[in-house]
C-alpha cells in the first residue's frame, strides 16, 4: 500500500480507494435489485404477496431474534479471547466489534476487510494491537476448523440430495450438476487450514509452495505480484504457528469457542427453515409442523450454499447468494410463491437488515475504528500481523513453556512423586524418571561426658615425716 513519508495514504491512493468502495456498494445494490426483480417477475409477484399475507408474523420476530443471537455469540467469542489479556472487557464491546467487522466484510470482496477493522476497533477499546491480531488469527483458526467439521457432517448426511440438484442455464440450454461446485467449495474451505498446517511443519513443502508454485502462477499471470504474495503467505504461516501454539496452551478456551462457533452456524443456517416455515411451506420437511430433524437437514443444505458462494468473491455474495438459494431449495420449499418469498425474507433478515444495523454501529459507536475504510483490506491485516510478529511470538512461547512446565509438575506428582527439576528442558517422559528415595538424615552423635582428671599425689606431705 503506497504511503507518503508520514506513513499515511497518499491523496491519489485515497481517491482510488474511495472509488473502489463506491463500486463495491454499487455492485451490492445492483445485484440485490436484479435478484429482487427476478423473484418478483411476472406471476411471482402475486404469489409472493399472497405468501406474505398468510405468513405467521410471530415467526418473523423469531428469525430476527436468531440473527441477533448469532451476533451475541460472536461477542461472547471475542469476550473470552479478550479476557485472556484483560479483565475489563465487556460483552457489549464484543458485540459491537462483531457488527463492525460484519459491516466491512459485507462491503469487501471475499469478506477481506472485516478482520483488519476489528483489530482497529479492539485497539480503540483498549486492547493492544499485538493482542488484537492474535485474537483475530486464533478466531480464524477455530472458525475454519469448526466450519470444516460441520461441512464433513453435512456431506455425510446430505450427499444424495446434492447429487440430485442441477443448475439450469436456460439461455444456452445447459443443465449442470451442482455437486462439482460443492466439492470445490469444500476443498477451498479445507485447503486453507491444510495449506497452513503443511507449510508450518514441512520445510520442503513450504519452500515448494513459495518458490515453485507461486513462481509458476506469476509466470502465467495469474498472480500479478508474486513477491508480495510470497511475503503475505510467509507471514500468515508464521502467525498460524504462533497462535496454534497459544491455543494449545488453552485447551478449555478451544472447547468453549468451538461450541460457540457451532451455535453460530446452527443459528444462521436454520434461518431458511424458519423462513419457509413462517410462510406455510409444504413438503416433506413441513408435514408434521416444526421438526428438529427437518431443521438440521436444512442447516446441512445451507452449509452447501456457503461452500458454493465462497467460490465467487463478490461483496456480500450479492446476486450469487440468491441464485444458489433457489437451486438448493426448489424441491424442498413447496407452495405458491414460498421459495421466492422465503428467499426474500431470509436475505433481508441475514444481510440487508444487518447491513443497515452494523452500518449504524460502525458510524456511531464511540469506540469505532478511527482509521478510514481504505484500511479495510487483506493487505492491512497481513501488515498488522507482520508489525506485531516478534511481540506475539515471545508471549506465545512464554505461555507455552509455562503451561508445559505446569503439566510436567502435575504428571510427576501423580505418577512418580519425584521432585521437579526446574532447569530440566527435556520433554518429560514417565519411563525415564527414576524414583528418588529421600535421604535419611544423620542423627547427631551424642557427646560423652568428660571424665574427671585424676589428682596427682601430693608428695610434699610425705617429706614432712621423712626421718
């Protein structure tokens, strides 16, 4: 990012970035308008209107409540992470930070701007930049891992459903299966963690990716600036290793955060089910009213929606999200206008309403980031990780060694009851520990009483009687 001598953005760069974000907003508005017109075109308009007239309005409140509750859980996640560094962090601060991150993610391609602005928000709330960068990296690791686990379960239960879904392109008469897109989306999700893990613990693979793969992609013009990509990837790998070590020192935190992330996925992925349920949808999922089993089926299908839309890095997945929603649930949400009306309700509740609310939070929250929207990009996030690398590495190493030392003491106390050598740097192994017998204390020798000295005979008295 070109800066002037003072370190701030140049006027030319600010003007260019301003136009860029104006285009992003314009893309969102145009794509939303096109999808809305498509949903309401022709006879669909009357069907959608009739569906909303007969809707169960109390379910609308439930849908909004579920969306808001998902942001509360995101605030809890930030609260748990921030409490590792300070005791003064509050839940409402975490919720506000979550919404600010969501706002900038919705306005940037591939949701690339949310993490950087969350770091700046945490900084305004009193968290050091190095700690804020650690929180964002740890959050990414746990979220991505939870998402992969959920995707695997979804593929196991709903693979037969995915095989039946086709993408129809009537203009050219194409009927394409959806499962290749789902597989590609799943591979994209899993490749991020796999790539970072492999590059972290395999020196040869690390060099192969940085030297040959990125070099080849640069030669065929897929990557425009290979040197910057190499540096960015190197920073992310090193930061991944640091924060993975920090997480390994806080197992209870991992368990709590994974549970919170599971709740977020379930809350957000269940919105399509409740949207169709509120609009009196028909079909196998709605025959017997509300059903947990049916809700989980819809949650699994919605996870496929995330996989596919993740392949197309448009701001807020505008247009693409509505399109694949229709393909996923066309055979599931039956009834006149139910599919289109449920899509409008779902998209309005999960994206448009929250975009407005999070926009107000980003604009008027007192601890909002002081940096402009020009910093909301992936490169800024990488730069922040690079600037705080040494400090975070030192703190993570110290924490890991401290936890490891504590585990050694506990293991030795439970298994062998041997004293702990604080200068022992070798990894503890119960097989190598010998029982140390306590030495018996030597009793002090008793001193014998001194014998009285014999008196010498006085020969002078005999001399008196000498004749």
